[in-house]
């Protein structure tokens, strides 16, 4: 799908997609492309700047007690980097690191010096001479987490161990992928295997690779692994470039996983940009897997075990069966919430 128009128009379209699929606009965890763009924008503004003051609104944000969070006041930011989906601020004193995980609804905003923290969703503010970094979380569940840690060893303990897919060889990618026998959707989003990939970009990667989200990793051919590796690198690189182009020298104020330019994620029922088949999905826990039956599953509709057992013979197995049911006036049941997709669920 190609979307033209202004940046504000793309943002409105993203909100409409989020509303249509039943998710809040901010309710999607920033992933590798989003965090990469955050890091660049932050480095442009705070690298070399002293932290003048920390204003905490939520006592649950800071997950460490020692060193105390006030000890960062007066320190200078000497570097900003990414660690998985976390943002790391290196400080110039005592080997200190501020490590922020935005989780699902946490977002950062760059404001004028001394800006107020929003009352309902504000978590904290970090005052610098040239501006204020405000942290918000538009959710009743406060999950964003801030750690203040000392030393490279302690920082390494926060690393889940996943490989950087933009830097590794095809052999390293294949080894990580086949280390355990999981569905592709689960494997790509496992931070102990792959670094920074979440619900949204895994959908886009698998669509580009023309692979089912429920295909098991150890059933992949070498050619399929190579295709997946290429799709992963291309998808993430393209989205990093696209997001950087949208932001320019500004600050990424609108971070969402629901974007009109995406092929399948958040586009349930909409036509696949490659073939026109309506995009399908499986909903599980707080996530979903979006896919094109024609491009990715040979025309088959996927269901997890719980849904297949519930509907038995009533579950349409192909897109043609689905269209026949609709033409006959039979409704299509919505997939119930289930546990994470795992091995053994490749076919309905």
C-alpha cells in the first residue's frame, strides 16, 4: 500500500487504523526502528548537556533504589544508545547509566525548558539547559521502567541476548532462528533470539518473506531462512529510513505501530497490497498476528488450537470457504484471546 499526503495526514490515517482494529493509538510498543529514531533525536538534543533536575510524578517508574535517582542531577550525558527496545543514557560520573524502557504506551516528548508534566499521563521530566524531556504513558497500566545502574557489567545484565539482525551474518541469523523449534512469529519477537523486533514489524517481515507466522523454525528450508533474513534486514532498514525522513531534525512525537504504509499489521480485513486478498489475523493475549492467506499460507486460514477446537468443522479452512460462508449469510466468528502461539500450531 502506498500512502501519499502530509505527515499530519499519515498520522490521522494511523489513528483511524488503530481505532478500526480496536487498539489505542499509543498502545503499541516502540520497536527497533522507533527506538533507533528516538536515539538519534535524543542525541542531537542532550548529548553533552547536563541534567539540571529530575521531576518524578510516578513513584513506580524508577525500578532501582541504589544509586538514588537524584544522584544524576548535575551529571552530563555523554552518549545515547539502544539496548534492545531500551534507550540508554551514559553519564559522565561513576560509570552511571540511565536505562529507559517505554514498554507499550510510554512516549517521550521534547519541550521548552521547564515545561510542565501532564497531570494524567505524565511520569517524569528531565530538565536540561536547552529543553525538557517529558515522559508520558497513556495507559491505566503503568509499565514504563527507568533503571539507574552503575557499571558496564550491570548494564549487560539488562541485555536479553538477542542478536542485532542488521549486523549479523546469514549463518548467525540461521543459528539463532533454529536454536529452538517455535513458530516464526514467536521466534522473531523473542528478545533472547532477536534484538528489538516486536508485534508490528514481525508481521511486516513475514509478509515480505512470504512465510506463515505459524510455520515452525526447524521446518524452514535453507532458502526460506535466507529469504527471511533478507526480509528482516530490508524491512527494518526501510522503516528506519522512512521514520527518519518523516522526523527530519524534529522530534518523534507520534510513535505508533499502526501506519497506513504497512502491508498487513493493523490492516485486518483490508486488501493485501501485493495481491488484494483481505488481510487476516489471529488474536492472542495482548498481541495479534496479521497475515495474507494468499501470499503467506497458500490460501489457508490459520487458527490456534483453542479456536480450532471451539469451532471444529465450522472454521473455514481457506479464503474461498470464507467467502462462500459470507455469501451464504453466515457470519465469521472473531478469534478469542489465547495464549502465545507456539510449536505445533502451524496448521488449523
